[in-house]
C-alpha cells in the first residue's frame, strides 16, 4: 500500500509541475489601430537584445530578416494603405525587412503562411516595398516594438 501511495504521489507531483507554462523568450504581441477608415492589425513576436548587438552583428546589415521572432510578423488591413506614392491593397501580408545603416527596406509579402524567410524569395509576391530612414532612439529598448505613430486625419 505504501508503494502505491509513493508512486501515486510522485506521479501527481510530476504531473502538476509538468503543466507549468513558462513565458516565451520572444513574447507574442498584437496591435490594433484604426487609421482613417482602415482597421490595421499587426501580430508579431518580440525578440530581446539580451546583451547582444543586434543590427550589424546578429542580423547583418543589408540582409533580409523576418522582422521579429518565431512565426512571420503579419499585418492585416481592411482597406488600402497609402505609403507616400505607393499603395498596399487590403489584405494580410508577412512583413520582412532589410536593415541598413542609413535606411531600412520593408517588404509586404503576399505569402504569410511560411515560418521565417521563404526558402525561395519570389519577387512577384512582394506586394509593396517601402524604404524608411533609420531614426536613433534615446532610450535602450530591450525587446522589438512595432508601433503605429504619427496618425493624422489626412
């Protein structure tokens, strides 16, 4: 009887501790924003610097990056979005980036179902490419953060 009690206790304890859910190293984030008449949602994972030099080292300059961690970063927009003279049609896209020292190239890719960079890059699946200048932030940011700022009524 003692053996059964000990075995049952060990099983119960190991089962309870086996169910502990720990946070992901790159937590999942989702932002939703209405811009004009468009509803925008961005889903991404937030990798941390963890004492590493990220851009120019872990992620080389002028190399394609999946813009986040784990699954692809996805943007969904209910209406067309205008970036200067370029327009991104309504839909869901993976966002990839090519970080540079002076500017970044952002790619809105129509195939958002793969994990990370596509094995074969298909330029025909690039719905839009946007260039953005590098802006230095004042305070150190441990985890990647994507924001929608500078919203205007025009």
